[in-house]
């Protein structure tokens, strides 16, 4: 029995020694079981967790405006058709044009943000957006309404693309999913709230107050 046990022990020792000499025979280890190793690399972001929360909150609020402006407009379409003396089908072109520029604007503002920075892109976008909202609230012709709705869409829609860039700037890939969830909460909540607000303003204050409300909120 002792000889057999010694033989098994010697065989096991020899096998481990051979595996150490031949790295190709070493069994692969589970990467998830490896311990993290501290490094001297610089931190990903200088912002504290509270600062990151504030930045992501502002990003979510900024992304709130594009779907808000698109959906708050729906309850006033019949009133606008009457005031501008056009058919509902013609008035629906303002919705179509808004959606077209909603898809094109992020490509422009994303490129601008990469070259000039996130903050200048936000400032330019909201300047265009506030100017367009003021123009719509004061306009008296359908042509002006159509053009200004395109500008309104261009100014607000870039914020959705900028949100992803801001989160990528301040968060590592390990925590990016959490911040992206908060950053996209604004665009997800707006379509549910916008028609209710639009209906209230159109019913009690007039359709122009829809856009004055957007001016005040954006400012």
C-alpha cells in the first residue's frame, strides 16, 4: 500500500512539474475568477460620483426636449389647421419635417461635439431651439411654422446623440450601462407627459403657450 501511494504521489508531483515546464499544458483559468490588480494608470474621470450624477441628470433633462417638442404639438393640430387656414393633411407635414430633421441633426451635432466639445454643441443646439420656439409662438403664416419646426427639431434632437458621448466621457465601460439608463430616461419619459401638457395648454391658454412654455423650460 505504501509503495502504491508513493507511486501515485511521485506521478502527481512529476505531472505538476512537467506542466510547469510546459506552459502549453497548463489548463486555462476562468477570467472571472481572477482578482483585480491595482495599477498606476490615471483615473478615467476626475469627477466625483455626485458630480457624475449631476452631469447625467442634466444630460437626461437636455434629451427630454426633442420628444417633448414632437409630442406636445399633437393636441393642437386641429386648432393650428383652423388658425393657419390649411387642411389637416397639410398641417401634418410639420410633423413629417420635424421627424426628418430629428434623424439628421444628431449626425451633425455629434461631429460638432467631437471637434468643438460637448458644451459648445449643447449651447448651440439650445440657442437654435429657443430661437425657433420664440419664432413659432409669434408666427402668423404656415410657411414660417414649417421652417421653424425644422429648426426646432434640429436644435433639440442633437441632445440625444450628445448624451451618449457625455456618458462615454465620464464613465468606464464597467459602469456605463447604469449611467446610460439614467441618461436615456429623459427621452423615454417625455412622450408620455408631452400630450397631456399640450392638451392642457391648448385647451386653457391657447396653442401659442405650448411654445412659450418650451422657451421658459429650455431657458
